[in-house]
C-alpha cells in the first residue's frame, strides 16, 4: 500500500462520515478513485477548515 492509497482511504472515511452515509459503496467509491490523476502538476495549494 502506498502513501497515496492511505491518503485516499483516509479521505474516503472522512467524506463518508461527513455525509453520514450508511452505504459502504460511498466510501469504496471515494477510496478507489485516484483523484490526483485529474490534477495538473503540483505543487498544489490546499485549503482546510474555514479557508
């Protein structure tokens, strides 16, 4: 498992919890899609919290 895989799984759990989803497919979908493949080259600006 790579660091990206770990980050993807963490993000998936976070999104499913935030959505209060009881459907495990939501978490599985977020965990399986490599969203970083859809971004341009880094470095990227990351915003968290209240912005």
